[in-house]
């Protein structure tokens, strides 16, 4: 990012692009975890695109092509989950570094295929190219709306509880390559009408929560003492972060962030019986209160320190 | 491609991947210009993915980001046309080289947006990343089936005429960056029930025709004297090719190759009244006859010399 006149921020670039594209006819357009197309006589189609690149989202020489292929599909399944959608299939575009052996390509495909089978999300087609480029895998996944239709980032209301579907932080220790996209959890929540708004935590709670808040037109307060910290946080780079800081800023947790009304006990028990636990992390507030972190009774602004894909850095991923 | 045991050929890699993914539930699965998903209570959804990369599909420092963005969408519209589909929208994943100015990104978006407007194919969403990588643009486009449903590469029959929608060759002189995807032409053909099989010519007639023939289980004979040669062929690299060789092998023509019954005069006139001209280039034969080129009464095998995306070369594009 060399244009000093523009904010050094992925969201500003994306917002600029959305404005340049102009009005759209979709049920849900750019700017959410998924888009949704109205289709005559049928449910909407939910679609999402995520690209993973060697050196940014994985390190090929460390993880190998199978893990890279698998992650490429998993991150998209996580977006479908955020929309409360049921996976239908995916398209994939691959750029292979020149000289890639056929066997490495086959293992990449195997990684995608195993995730495709496990999550009932088969490959519909794609495109393969060779270039003087790092391994790049672009996936567009399709889904059909789940029991609540298309769940978006909009819809959170002041007074809502903010919860996550699992502990956060330390994903870089390895979990980011082979996580469980919360497809099943999202559908369990949607069957009970729980989510007012939902998104997946890919860039860290401190960067993703403001996105949900902005789309919903609300503020939010994170209760530092409540945030569930993953055991990986203790052994993850970079050193010098407290466990809570890992949980707030690391990113690639791929848990769902859910805004919802306080859960009735019966609902909580029914969800737990299905293995779905919502960990409360805070509350939705009026927009004017901004995004705040409360620790030990003291509130401070919660500044985004997760990964920024345009700046190509975040204190979490690349210190 | 370093594994000498495998054929040095894009199609072999793709076929291997399709086999590894296993059975699929789609109306049309991997291996055609587009895939098609059955949707309950609605038309199928037609989807296609094409990735363009700096140094392979365009040279950024020569063409600029606007042309790159535009081409990324046009090549996908060309695939929708090949399926006789009506564009609905697209998703885009972008990898920007580190240090890309915001202004270059905006121009890339403008290039896509102008094509999106012209072809009524709005952006539904996407993903932006920065990496130590050449500019890479992955587009997945959606469409609804046109008047003949989903037209595929299968369906050509011995005795069919093979036609193209415009002259071939020399696209590298510049046309490959700003061509007219044959969406309108495809729909005009489909309204009259013309295509038995159809595909777009992206890798050159000599490489693409065998793909259509293989999917249809037929052979084909190209009449060298009939092939319409584009005026650009005379001024396109590499030197030393005859105009006919340019037309057969260069690739990136993005005209449609159509297998169809001989046209009734009334149909031909009606098409021409809409500005759609089918140029006959040959005939579909029995599979056993292979893919042949007939020039001046002498037949020879027509060897693929178009661009191979896995080998990363073709005598057309990178001599």
C-alpha cells in the first residue's frame, strides 16, 4: 500500500471496490461472509469466495500441498457456516508454481477431496494454471440457505449477547490448517432461531467484531474475563502476548461470532446435547459506545490488531 | 512439470483431479466450460471459474490493471456463452502484488465493473489479498440456463457441421485483452435450437477441438481452406507461422466452436439479421477417424499446438 492518501486497511479497499461496482440486484451483495442470489422459484443461492496463498495463509514447504488444499476449502466452508447455509459444492481455481510435480498437485486435490467428502461439498469444476507465482488456491463455495434463510452480519441489536462457538487464540500453532468449520453448529443454532447476526472469525475478534458491528449499526463491549482462551495460545507466536491478547487478535480461529438474545436454559441445554456450546464474550451496545474491551472493570477501546489482508500484516500473524 | 512418468498435458492433470474428486451430484460436473447445479424448484445454476495471472494471460506493465480486470471477467463470460447461459453475476478473488497502489486496485475494479455493466453480470462479492505474487484474478461467474438449457461439449454427432462465430488467429496482437464474449450470439443460436455441442476457443482450435470431440465421443475434420483467418494473424507473434497456423493454434480467440446440423437457409438468414454469422470450419466424423486437418485435398492429423496451462507453454503463446 503506497498511496498514503488512503487508509492502510483492507476494509477501506473493499468498501471502495463495492462503491465502484455500484448497485447490485442480489439478496445479499458484497461485504458479508457470503453473498446470496435470488433464484426464480427456488431458495436463494449462497456463495462465497476465499483465496489462500503460499506465504500468507500457509507455508507450503512446511505444511505440504494436502494441507494447503484442505485449508482452501475449509475457509470457504467456514464462510458458508457464518451464513447459516448448507454446503452444496464448490469451484476451484489453482495457480501452481512452475515446476510443480504432478504428485504435489494430486496431493493438493486429495486434501480438497477429503474435506469435500467430509463436509458434503463436492467439486463442480475449476481451472488450473502454471505461473511464476506462489501456490494460490481460489475457492468459490455454494450453499443453500439453512433454517433461518441467509444469516448475515447485519441484525445484531443493542442488548444482544455476543458469543463464540469455541476458544480463541494461538491458531498459528497449527490449528489454522485443519480446523472444524462450524457448519453443523451454525445449522443447530439456526434450527432454534438463535442468531440475529453471525460471522466467522478469520482475522481476529478485534478486527472482525467491528465489521459485524458496522454492518449491524451497533457498538459492542467485549468482556475480557469471559473470552475463552484456547490452550494453543500459550505456545503460539509471537511471544510477548498475553493469552487474552492472543485470543483477541491472532485470527484464523474460524469460530463463529454470534449475536443473539440471551439463551433460554432449555435452548442452551438442547444445544449442548448436540455438542454446541456458546461461550459468551460480551454484549451488543448502542453504536455511539464504539467497540470496547472491559477487563477488571475498566473499559478501553478495542483496537483492531488482527490480520489485514491489504496491508499484508497484523500484529498477530506477522509481528 | 517434473514427473516424467505423467503426460505433460493440462488435460491429463485435470482428468486426474476429476478422478480423485470422485462421483459428483451435479447436472454437469467438472470437465466442461461450465458446471451446472440442480436447484430444487428452479432452473439449474450454471457456474464457471477462470483464473488470469500476470505473465501468463496478460502483461500488467504493458496493459495496466484496468485491462487485466476486464479480461478476468470476459474470459468467464465467454465460458457462460459456451454453455448457452445468461449471466447472473460473479465472485472475484484477487491477489495483489505487495506494494500495489490503491489507485491500481481501483482501476482493476473499474475494468471489471465496466464489463460487468455491459454484460449485465454484477459482482456479488469476493476476497482481496496481498502477497509476494504476480497479480492474480480468479473469477467464478454464475448464469441461468438459456433457451436450450445447459449446452455442453458433449452432443456433437458424426455428420454435424463444425462452425465458429468469427475469424481466428493473432489474438495476441491485442484482441485477447478486449474481446466480445459471444453471449448474445450463443443465445441467438440457442433460441433456434442450433447447437448440439459448444465450447469457447480459449486455447486454440487445435487444442480445443479434441476436447469437444472427446466429450462427444466423435472425431472431426477441419477444412483448412474454410477456416476464417483474422486480420490480426498477419501481425501477431510468433513470426514464421502461416496465417492458417495462427488461426489453428494461437488460442485466446474466444469465439464459439459449435457443432450443429447443416443450417436451413431461413435459419442462417435469421441469424445473420441478428448479426450472428457461423463460419463453417469442418465436419464431425466417427471417433475412429481422429482429429484431422484437410488442406488442398490432403488430410493429416491435426496436432494440438495451442496453449497448455500446465506445461505453461504452447507454440502459439510462448514460442
